[in-house]
């Protein structure tokens, strides 16, 4: 459940953001179970009482962080594909933007994965909202004749699964990967499939 304690001032918004950023680092580094409110407020350079102005506790902070990460990830990809000329161009640009984002902020990746066990509702919501937006984009591309007709729901989840797994294998596990090469190979699969020509 997300917090209803939304700050009304710019200063309050900045403080809340500071706490979320600290929580991202702490949760992403040592995990939800090991992390304490004291660890998070120490990282945020703020008093423990200040955290409770914005969040009811560690669980709510974690849930809010997962939701904010979903919004941030969608915004990063949205910005990357804004200039795409076709759906396939958007697929390539979106995949590369996602993998680069994972490389820049690996803690986010760890938090989303941990959410599966810590807060399954937040985990489902994270991916369901992503999939709904993705499905809409694929349906629009079908209507324009840019991609062939097919089940947009299954396609959205398949493409998300590909990106998620590539991020885990080639960005999280292997920090010196050539992201462009990974995108080239994955995009060839997206564009051309596996069928022999």
C-alpha cells in the first residue's frame, strides 16, 4: 500500500525524495530484511522521526519505492522512444534505454526482484502497469500497420520478459557487457524471429 502522506511543499517533496533515494541505496545493497530505518535515515542524513512524517514504516517506504521506480523506468523509456519513427525503432531504443538505466542504477533492479517476495502486490502492480502501457503501444502500431496483427497482451509480457532477463544476465551479472551488441542481437530476434530465411 502506498503512502497517503504526500508532502505539500517543495521542501517536503525534496526531503521525501531524499529518503526514497537513500532507501533505494540501502534496500538495493543489503536487502529489505537486513535494512533498518536507522540505516535509511543515516544514508539520507536525516532524523528517524523525519521518515515517519512521510512513511508509516519500512514496508510502506518499500512499496512507495517500487511504485516510484515503475514511474521512473517508464519515464526513462518514454523519453528514449519519443523520437522513434516506427514501433520497431521504438523497440530498439526502448530496450537500449532500459539496459543503460539498469547499468546506472542496479539497486533498482534488485529492489524490484525482491518485491516479488517482500510485497507481491507491489511487484504485480509494477509489471501490470508497465504491461498495460506497452500493450497500448503495440495495439496502436498494429492499427497503423507497422507490425503484424497478434495478441498484444502476450507480446507485451514476452518483450518485457526479454528485457528483464537481458538486464539480469548482461548488466547485473556481467558489468562490462557491450550493451549495443546485446541490443543488436535481441533486436534481430524481435524484428526477424527465429525462423530460417
